[in-house]
C-alpha cells in the first residue's frame, strides 16, 4: 500500500471531478490517500472523502463581464497570500507527518513544490501541461499564450512525468509528457443519451444584460427550447427556460439535448464527446486554455468556435446538430478503463507501482525513482 498526497486546484469543477474519479480508483487499489484542495474542489471533495480532504491555499482567477482580468487576478492573490500561507503551513505539517510515498497534482502548485523540496516523487495529471509541453498547431501567439506559458511552468517543472489528459492528438516536446484520453464522471457514464428538441446552454456571465441578450438571440428560433444554466434563477421567457444549478438536472438536460452552447471548459467538452453532443463554443476572453480547446474542437468537426453569440452562428450550429457526429481519428475519446490502463503503464515506466489497472497485480510505490 502506498501513501499518496493528491493536490487539487480549486478553479472550476473539472479538477475536482477528475480527481474524484482517480482518487476512488487509488482507494479501491488499497492506497492511503489524502487530498489537498482549495476553492470549489475543497467543497466538492470534502463530503465525498470525509476525513481525507485538507485545505490548501489556492490561486483564483478574477472575472469581470465574463472575461479573465489578469491584473486584478494578480492583485487579489497577493492580498490573500498572507492568510493563505498559514493554511499551507498546516497542510505541510500534515504532509510531513503523513510521509507520502507519492504526490499527485491536478494543477495544484504547492503540493508539487513541497514534493520537490522533500524529494518525494511527483506526477502531474492535468490538462494544462498540454499547453506548454506539446506542439500546438495553428494557435496564434500573443499575450495570452505567453502568460499561460509562464504560469504553467511556474506551477512545477520538476515532476517525474506529466500525464496530459486531452481530447486531441498532439506531438510532445518532451518524453516526460504523455497525452492520455479524458475520463468522465460515473454519473455521465450511466446516462442513456437521446436527442430532444432543446439546446443546453451554460454561461459564466450572469449579468442581467447578458440574460436579456440571450432571450433576444434565442427568441426567433421557436422550434427549440433553450435550457439555460448560470443565472441561478428559475424563470421562463418564451422558449428560454432558466434553471438553477443542479447536478442531476444539468446531466439529465445534457443527456437529452440536441446540442450544447457553452464556454470551452475541458470537462464539459469531454462529456459532450462521450455523449456525442455537438457544441457551439464561446471561450472565455483571456482564458488561453479555453481558446485552444475551442480551436481544436472546431478543427475536429464536432463544434463551432465563436467569439460571441449571434444569429448567423446560431443558425449554422442548429444545422450542424442535424448531421452525424464526426469520428475523426485525431480525437482521443473519453474512456475511463483505457485511461487507467494507460496511466498504470506510464507510472510503471517511471517505476511507480500503484496497480490501477484492474488486471495488474501489485500496489507498491517504489521510491527508487529518486536515486
């Protein structure tokens, strides 16, 4: 049995839902797992793994008018760091007493740096390192790309390997990066997809003027209902039905929708691939990762990439959803068992034995990786 410290970033729910899937498999394999989580991941994972989740100070993005604000993000995190440092001191004391054999990080920097200083093997399992350690074709250079490169490299550059969870094939810059197909939540795998007369809409900009804009844009397309999440209200305006946040309700609407209009978050894209739902993507301004996701999703033929929602792009999207879902060889399809088989192989190649493949015997984490 190995002792594993698992760091989870707190921005969005993609990190936490993915870490839940991997954490459960680690526990099923007999390992002792402690999670270090911040923000949304802390609240998401704590009830799922009672007694195993500890708080870590997490860096948070600041949004305004639906866009990332880089300067405000820096200022806000500097202001909160002093209070956060005491939180991290308690975490590091727990980690010292726990004496983990392995640190896994889903884009959580402090556990990675702790592992480097304590000479504990560290593996990153996330999507973000694809942005810096893979060759991205046809992606424009600019401030967003430079900023992302600096942030991702600063998070941790001394891991034994980087498992890049990704939905498109890429050429790697270093053998330490291994692209692996996405995983999806158990709740998604249990869905039976159908194609009804509604479009699922997910937005992060909840201003009243945004709500009115959506009503105006969707109103003329009366042959569809639009189920809209993100405004935290229960309202109906013609064919626009606004729904409050609900995991079960959202998944049921996702399962039975004709298509999805949303920002370009990695986890939702993965779930739409699994359920074969076409997408109209509006990446958050200033979010380079989402811009890359949207460009590749459009290139692979299952999504349209737009800067903002307008009548012409909506017409084209509604025509798209009538066509068969593409089966491009460049797509890395979500497949949980394939993911764990690949992850088990990658870790064993790095002499880390966790027995995540259900057909593989043995569950010892070998620290000789540091020799």
